[in-house]
C-alpha cells in the first residue's frame, strides 16, 4: 500500500533538501521531506553564508525547519531505504513506514550517494552527474548539494542547488520558465507566517 502520493519527495533535510522543499511548496507543489537528521550542519558554525553574520549550524537548521514548516512542507524524520521508478511513471520511495509515491524526487543526501546509484543515475567519477538544473540522467529525478560536488561543500551552495532543482520542477509543471520573485508588499502577512 502506498502511504503518500504527492508531487515532490525530497530525500535529505539539510540545506539542499530544505531549500528544494521550500521553493517547491511555496509555489504550490505538495512536498514531503524524509530526513535522518545527520546533516553536517550539526557540526558547523557559519560565518560564510551571505546575509547571515554568524550562526551555529544546528540553530540555522532549526530556523530552516520552522521556515519550511510554515509554508506547509510535510517533514518526517525517517531513513529512506530505496527509491525506484514507478510502474506508471514517477517514483516509489521506501521507508520503514511503507512506500510513498511522487511525480518528482529530489535527492539531497549529502555525501551519501547510494540511493542515486541504485536509482540508476549516471555518475561522473564519484559524483552524481548533473548540470545547472540539477536533473540527473533519470528524468524527473534531481540530485543536489554535497552529493554532486567535489569538496565545494558549503551550505550556501547546497541551498542554491536545492532551489535550482525546485525551480526546474516548477518550470516543467507550469509549462514555461519559472522564477520565484516577491516584492515588499508581499511581506504583509501573505506568506509563511514567519516575520523578520
Ligand atoms: C565540521 C564541519 C564544518 C563545516 N563548516 C561549514 C562552514 O563553516 N560553512 C559552510 O558553508 N559549510 C560548512 N560545512 C559544510 C556544510 O555542513 C555542508 O556543505 C552542508 O551541510 C551540505 O548540505 P547538504 O544538504 O548537501 O547535505 P547535509 O547537510 O549533509 O544533509 C544531508 C541530509 O540527508 C540525510 N540523509 C542521508 N541519507 C538519507 C536517507 N537514506 N534517508 C533519509 N535521510 C538521509 C542526512 O541524515 C542529512 O540530514 C561544514 C561541515 C562540517 C562537517
């Protein structure tokens, strides 16, 4: 039995995964995140994330989780054991809770690349092979963050990768190149419920 049937499943809830989830859900796609909570951010202190002076990595994650929650992302603390292409398109993601279906999958598992390998994504050496859209060789499957980079492991890069993946999914869904712009008037309580 399929427990979840959604637009986007994100596997991994570090900066890459939560950024992908934020952009996807904020722009109307039902989005579920499965995360084992072993993000490298728990070991980091950021001085190099533009726009943020100095922040403990776990505190950064707490804010990021509250932000995605405020937009309605469904987050589960769970380990994904398998991801495969579905018989009728889309993907089937397996956890101990059961099987979950989605039209798109975003892999954001940090330096762990086993799920990308079992899904059949092409690799370039040790890295999952993606371009600037973050789409892998498997159509509608994306890979983001540390898993697609050699040493360029910074939170701000991972968050950018996640955003790029979600915007590419949104472009496919909306049938035209899509961007996510807001203006100051939008801050009057329209989005998210978080304030400065
Ligand atoms: C000691 C240290 C210091 C650092 N200092 C800095 C710094 O000062 N500035 C900076 O920008 N960056 C720093 N970094 C790097 C930064 O933490 C990473 O660039 C960033 O966390 C990468 O984000 P990500 O989303 O790609 O992966 P991660 O943050 O590692 O997130 C991956 C997530 O996927 C989950 N996951 C993996 N497999 C599965 C699965 N099968 N099922 C479910 N979930 C899964 C993991 O549990 C984890 O929560 C530091 C890292 C370390 C180790």
